[in-house]
């Protein structure tokens, strides 16, 4: 417990799903959490709930695709607490269209949130983290960014997150800022419809035989954000129940055995 005592964390997409789980866990571990989202009601309610449970949490309205939002948020955090140790780039959206059915507007919107949002976050937060003596940035990718994937816009955004992570890890290493990416597989969050045939098929193709819970993702983000991972930077960590490494052959093996 208290692996983040005295640390300040900014979590995007923090109002629900995986971001909510991260906000709750980080607060329990002693961090002052700034949970940021466009879901204002949910975010304020969550922050109040965390405070009621004895944690430190504040909600900030943030559209990650807007540079001026980032500038304002970081300025407010600097004024309120004076430092920043952790950035979790968790906000993301999806458009489940084929390449030929994806409009340019849909493409741009998705990349603006999933990739440019992380870029803007790192760009805005890094100076304050440097002045704070270093820190940890965790970019949330996807197995769609480490495997072939049929949804072009989403996959492209997540492959981009990998490149961004490695470039940032190189650039900020001498400032003691670690930058890593974690890549969830099938997770039960509002982004995925757990009753859909696709969800069920993906779950069946996961060697561990189930979907992950948001709390399991939060635990990995906590590890990467904490000093337990003090000598880890620039990595891609799949958190997918074996899906990316074993899933295809695992599914074939199931059919052979039955």
C-alpha cells in the first residue's frame, strides 16, 4: 500500500472504465489524483467519491485533442500543488469501420484523440515533470497496436502510440522521466459491448479464457507509474491474457482438441 505516497498523478479518460479504476487505485496508494475527462458529471462524482473514501482527487474538464486545454490544466496543477509525477494517457475512442468506410473526419477525430492527445499531454506535462525531478508517463495502447488489426484508424493510432512512447523515452531519459506503453487486450469497459459476438469471440481467443477487469489494467499502470518500475523505460507491455502471443494458435489448438 501507499506506493504513490506524496505523488501527483494526471489521468486522462479518468471518469469511467479503466481510467476510473486507475484513479481509484492511485488514490488508495497515496497519490493526489487529477482525473481529467470530457464527462463532467461522472468525473465530479468520482472525485467526490474518492475524497469521501479518504483519498485526494480533483476533476478537471479536458478534451485531450485541444492544446489550450492541456496548457490550462497543467498551469492549474502547477498553481495548486506545484509538481507532477505521473501522467497516464488513457483517453481513447474507437470507430469500428473498414478502411474504405472510414471518412476523413472520422480518421482525423480518432487520431486527434488517441495519438495527438497523448502527444499533447506529454508535450504539456514534461516541463513540469522535469522541474519536479522526473516522473513516469504511461501511454495506454492496445493489442491493435502490436498485431495486425482490421480497423485501420484505431490500429494506426495505437501503432503510433508505440512510436511516440519510444521517442519520448529517449528524449526524456536524462530528465529521469520514464515513458512506457501498456497494451490491453479484451477488457470489460464501456468501450466494448460485452454482449456482442465480437467481444465473445475475442474472449474465447484469449488463452486465459476471459476478459480482463479494469482493475487488472489499473494494477499494471500502477506498477509502471511507481518506483517499483524505476529502471523500466521505453517498453511495450502487453496485458492481454496471452492474446497477442498465443491467441491464434491457442484457438487452433482448442479446435484440434474438440
